[in-house]
C-alpha cells in the first residue's frame, strides 16, 4: 500500500476511513461514482479490518486501485490525516468506529466536512445507527423510504442530522454494466433465456461466458440468527443442487476461514453444509458482481445483494420461510413481489420486483441522487467559515469511559494499559446495561416486534460485538 498520488489541482481531496469489508466496498464504490475528485481509502486496523483478499474483492469495479489504499494503525491516523488535509472525510464503519474516528477528526487543525452512511439497505432505521452518526455534517441514505425513516427516527429521539440521497453505488443498472464491462444481454430464444447476461470482453474469445444458469445464495452473518434456521437454508441449497445437476448452486460467502467481516457469524454455512455434497454445490469468495454475472437467480434473506441483482435484471427470491419481521431485516421487501419460500428456491421460481416498489426502494432516478451536491455546498460553507464543527462530546464517564470505547473498537490493536483496565470494568457493566435496555419496551411502533413501521427505538437484538 502506498501513499496517495497527485492529481490535478483544485479537485476536492476525499478520504474514506473504513475497516470492515462491507464498508470498504461501500465507501470505495461511493467515491468511485463521483467524477473529478481525489479519493483515497484509509483502512484502520481493527479486529474487523478487511484482509488483503477481502480488499481486492471489495475494490473490484470501484475504480479505486491498491495504491489508493493506505493501511494504518489508529495511533498513526491523526498524523496521516493532518498531513493530507482532506476536504471531506467519509466515516465508513460500524457506529462505535464512526464515533471513535469522529473524535480523532475533532483533533485536526484543518477541519474537513464529515460524511457518514451505512453500506446497504437500512430499513429498519435503527436508533443506534443514528445516535453514533449524529455529529456528522451529512448522513448518506439510499432510498426515499430511508429518508423518511431516518427523518421520523430523528424526530422521535431529538437527533437532527441532514440526510442526502445517493444511489446504492454497487447496485449498477444494466445500462451502466453494459457501458463499463462491455457486456451484452441476449434476448429470449430457444438457447438463451430472457435477460441472460453474457460478459463480452474482446478480443479474447474465451472471455465470452455461457448463458447464466447459477442459483446464487447471498449468505448473511446476522440473519437468520438461529442455528436450526440456518441449517434449513443449507439443506435447501443441497436440495436445489440435487434437483438440477446441470445448474450450479453457489454459496456466496463474505469471508474465508480466519478472516473477519462486518458482523459476527456464529453458525457459518461451511459448518452447516454436509461434508459430502453435490458437485454442483460450490462455495465462492469472489465479488457479488462476479457471482451475479453467471446467475439465473439470487436467493437471500435480506442481503443488499438483492438490490444488486435487481439492478442487473437478475430475478430474486427473498426468503420468507422464517417470517417477515424487523429482526430478519426483510420488511423492506413487503410489496416488492420478491418474497418466497424454500420450495420455490428448489424449483427455481425466481421473480422480478413490482414496478411500484422500485422508485421508493433504491431505484429512484439518478437525478434525485444529490448527495455529492450537498457535500460540495458544505465544503463551500466550511471554507467560508459558515459551517460550525459538530464535535463529538467527551464521554460522560471521563477518561476511563473513553479508554473503554477505544479498546472496544480496536480490540487487540489497542495495547494501552488504560484500555485493558477499562475493558475489565466496562464489559460486565455494559452487558448489564444492554440487558436492562432490552427489557424496556417502546410504544408507537418503535419496537423490533412491530413490523408496521420502518424505525426501531430499542437496542438491536443481534448480540453482535465488535470484539472478536
């Protein structure tokens, strides 16, 4: 990894600060969609930091190269940013990481505009997601539905963060894929099903792929949470492979054994799939874009990969075999026409979304994605001295609390005695506090159990610690 290179003068310097794989993919894709800037990715070492292989997969297709990435320890990050003097910082990580890096940005002599966001579908809008990002100058959201949800959530909890709309950057439309990858789509005929995507990268004839036939399963760490439910999905994938040996069933995983990912996976599918399985049931660690290039259909519970697939014209099944609820993160698909059961996966009965669902859910016109215009306006205000800094306040528990927070995010990368002492005291205390908070109920549709709203006021139920 090298220091960033030079670019033409006058272009805004934008640095994304990230750690986990999904945030690397999102931030690199988001910045890669903005022409005329000088982007760089600062990858901070935490227990979630993407491996070299994960970085390579995440950067594929974003326009950002390995030389656009700097890997650094937290202790060196402030000096690096001080030397680079970015105009804009994009904080791309889980909530505690965003707050920690926000405090670091507060120490810089040259104050950048601070932007934050979430790397995929953010329905339901969660209280913690907004609380941790409340000191950003701008929150990027990806649908009109998310705009309304975060506005309602902010009103309910008294947190006002300006939002701006972006298109999910890695959910490229078919037209963009054609332009970028020189792919071609064959029409329906006897040999080529409608909507089959065939990569066409001249002049090498071998690069032309056969018609797409794969069933791709986008695995998720968080949902479903139960081992039995995850085992049922694994069994369904085996059935699908056995039902048609002429098609591959691809289990698309985010991390290899020994790697970390954004969320903690307690029952990996590699452990749930049988040791002796059909030859056409395969595991892939490639990018989702690569997996979808040979997909006849995508199946998931609630992965953002469903939006990627829809953008490419690949039909989808969003599994509803375990219900539709906020805790399964799949209420966003209500009304989409994509919900379906395990038997439909085996039969290959994938479907396209209802047109009425699209505009409100991630497929608004490109002209409505004005987030970068908002950023440029904020930069102009900051340079004019008309945009006050929104500083992260000191932790209420003083130095011990701040040490606990730092150590919670950095894990073994934090080697301070204060961090070790703070964890010894803070871990049991925070576990008790979290249990008390989960015991409280909130009315007016703000619970995880109420699927009629798009917000939650309660702590999330996933027990998903950053510490690994």
